[in-house]
């Protein structure tokens, strides 16, 4: 249910001048943009089986449809924010929304799965241009109580987008409007995008007083490095491990090491790096970054496997699959509201307990599916889904503040940019890791379809259990360290 992407790396201090009238109409346009970018993170999951049936997509290609958006979105988030600072946030908002709308149209008319994958990558790149302008424009145009209200509206909007991705997405696919099927989940963005572009004039134009430098070589190194890392992982379920797979992983290692050294050289030369590597040498922040990567790797991978289980494996319609997920979404929203108060009262142990419950709830869900097998009644999973949604909120909602608390205030912007990227990159890597386990088990089974998908779900979700357990251990270590240093 993660929708807490943060791009504070590009946000200047809030204005202190409260005499101007806050642009509330402009805020509604910004919220609409935030909604569609997060909606498209989640909506694909309920449509995956329909895409698979119509386009003949393999499990690897399905992984690329999901992970391609997330990886492109995450890698260029910081750069997208800096472009807005440099050339104007409203201008980049319009450019990003136009590109997002065009990419959505291409997704909706894609005749082959290969074109759909390419369009999803373009959609993610456009989202990376668009989304940072939402945060930055709110930050510089709203202050004091108005700022808290505006960000409150944004948080609510992003939460609703995650829920709508399951329910509205399922409805659109099942309604089969104009015989378009799954294509409507993308085509609906076209009129929304055109409307947002037309209304963008109500967003005041702002530019950062200090013009940031752009590290394009750094962007290229980290983008190609992560791509070479992801591609063989996502391809493994269909094509296995071949010579090119290992060469790609080796190339990824070389490029990521080159990225590290390039960032160090920029820092020594007095230029602003894309990522300040001094942050990653701080043990608690490095642990926090790993935590973010682990927890967010369990979100999209879970939605993907669950959609394949209940739709392809057990024949639920997209809408019914979305409805089953509603209680989980509601639990996430409710606990998101109370999690900050619980963490304020109990501290880091509350987040560690959330991670432990998260791991246990995944274990319970896996146990139910494993025991029932082909006789599984999907609605019997709802209690475990509710606990998963609530536990996820107990971790994800306060985790960002916890990790950012490990760095000095002057580093907070850079640190939140790193965390933003890790959120999306972690989601993409989680899809790849779970896809390997899910695909290997699915291909090896000889039982009926429902039984095979149940077994594959159990295998795939074992990654989520392991990731949640490691996260709980790391959080316990952070809690103990915090007690010893206070």
C-alpha cells in the first residue's frame, strides 16, 4: 500500500510570507497529478491477468510491466525535482503531465507486450518529472496551517489513489467499456491529463533561488547500472540464467562502482553530487536505507502475486479481486493516521513490532494458502490481509521520519531524495525477486492450475517473510542503539 514517495531533496524552505492568498484551486490540480501517478503504480496489478491473456505475456514480461514503471520513476525522481528548481516547477509540471498523458495513451493502444513495456518505462520517466513538482509547489505556495492542511490533503489523496488502483481498476477492467478491457486503466489518464494541463495556469510558477547543478553523467551511470541489475532478475523466470545474465550483473556492478566514484569526485571538486556518499557511510542511515529497500520490496511484489493467485489461479474477476483487497487498504489508511502517535509514544520499538507482525501475518497468509491448496476459499484470507495492511502502515508511515532523523538538518534534503529512490527501486527489485521464486515453482508443478498457483504463491511470498524478518531485526537493533545513546 506504499504511496509515501518523498522528494524533499528539491524542496526549499516554506515561505514565511502569509499575506498572499494560497492557490487552493492550483492545489486541486496538483492533487490530481499526484493521484494519477500513484494510481498507476497500483492499478496494473488487478489488470495483469487480463493483459497476460490478451497479449500472451510471459511472467518475465509481466514483471517488466510492473517494475519498469517503478524503476524509471525512482531513478529520475531527484533529477526531476532539480529540473523543476532550475526551469520552473509549473513548466516541468506541464511537461511531465503532457509526457505522462502521451505515455498512457501509448500504453492503452499498445498492440504488443514489448510496446506496452516500453510505454510503461516512458510513463515512469514522465512520472519522475511530474511528481516532484507536486511536493515542491505545495511546499513553496503554502505555509503554516495552510501548509499542514495542504500536505494533509496530499497524504489522503495518495492513500485514496492506492485504494482506487485496486477497486476502480478492477471495475474498469471488468466493465470492458467499448470492448477495451484492461486498456481503459491507461486511457482514463488521457482526459485527466488534458484537463490538468489546461488547469495548470492556476499553479503559480516558482523557481529555486539557488540554481542546482545537474549531474547527468551520474544519472546515466546509476540508471544503466540498475537496469543491467534488474533485467536478468526479471528475465530469469522465463529464460533462466544464461551467460548474458551473468555478464549483465557484472556490468551492473562495474557501473554502480563507477557511479560511487563519480559522486565522490564531484563532492571533492565542490560540485553537488546526485547522492552524497558521506550519507551512505553513516551506519544508522545506511541501515535505514536498507530498511526502506526491504519494506518497499514487499509491496508491489505482494500485489502482483496476489492478483495472479486469485484471478489466474482461482478465477476471480478483476473487480472481485479488488473488493477482496478493500479491507487491507482500509486498515492501511486507518493505521497510517494513528501510527505517528503510537511511534511518538513508544518510539522505534513500535515500528519493530509492526515489522514483526508484518512478517507473522505473511506467514499466516502463506500457511492458509499452503494448507488449503486448490480448495482455497479466497475470502477466508481477508483477516490476514487486514493485519498485513495495518502492519504495513505501522512500518511505512513512520519509517521515513525515523531514517531522516539519523542525519543532520543540512543533509535532510539529499537524504530524503535517496530514500525516495530506494522506495521505488526496492519495489522493482522485489517484483524481480518474487518473480524468480513464483516462476520457478509455477513451471515445475504438474497439478491443476489452482494448486500450481497456490504453491507458486507460497514460494514467492517466502521472500516477503524473509524481508520482513530482516527488517524487524534491523529495527530492533536501531531501537537498542537508540536506548544506549539517549
